[in-house]
């Protein structure tokens, strides 16, 4: 079967659009996190955004040979439901990642394999695995923001300021970094 006549071609196109929209969604969320001083959350969401950009690029690379002469029309929804409500957006994004990883990309991979495109099936599976990690990370961020444990662990914990590199082991992250004066939003757990 030729890729341009396959269901896999349509799935690739939808996935490409979904990844472009996801990149926009995380850009908005990262900026919302920065606005409330959660710089480490900003960095984490910016990294997710970069991941989604790469996913879009990977799908595009597979798609271009099939659609280069086609008149493709794309009908897609907005990448967000609310703007500025980070907790709500974290939940919405995690739900989307869950659906992508366990339902959508898993199904697209099966279709691609059935239609004789094993390399595209592998791509859907690899991207789906990343989306699963995104879901776990978003849920973890949301839960830490919810119960206020992002900078408070209750046991001696090693913290590192991502601005100047200062490290200290305390139950709570310093409110202000003693070395550079950055606020708590810059501090991350030192692994
Ligand atoms: Fe993605
Ligand atoms: Fe994702």
C-alpha cells in the first residue's frame, strides 16, 4: 500500500497537528509558571515543549513524501481550554498525554504495522512512551503544587539553586538563596 492512500497517512497528519498544538499549549503553560515565580516548573514545561516540537518534526519527516503534491486541509481545535489557570491546564494536559500514550498512538502504531509501515509503527510507539512520561511528570508537578511539597519534604533533602549552583541539605528549600538571592522558585531537588 502507498503511504498517501493509507489510514496511516491520515493518522500521521493528525499526529503532526496534535504535536504542534501541544507545543503551543506547553509554551503557554511554561510562561504561566514563570509569571508566578515557579522557574523550575517553567524549565520542566519548556523541556516538554521541546519534546513536542521534535515529535511534530519526526511525524512531518514521515509525512512529507506522501503529501507533497496533495491539497491537505487541516481542521483542528484550539490547544487550550483556559488561559492562565496553571493547575487546570496541568490536569487537562495530563489527560491529553494519557489518551495519546495509551489509546491514540498505540492504536496508530497497530494500524501502521497492519498496513505495512513498521518504521512508522515504531515511531508512534516511541513517541507514545514519551507522552506517558509527560503524563507522569505533569501529575507529579500538579500534586506537589497542590499539597505544597515542591519545596518542603519533611525530611533532610538536598536542594540546589539552578541559578548559582548553591547546594544545601534541609527539610525545606531556602526561601532566598543565601549565595545569589534568587527566590525559592529557582531551587530544585538535587538528584
Ligand atoms: Fe508529543
Ligand atoms: Fe507530551
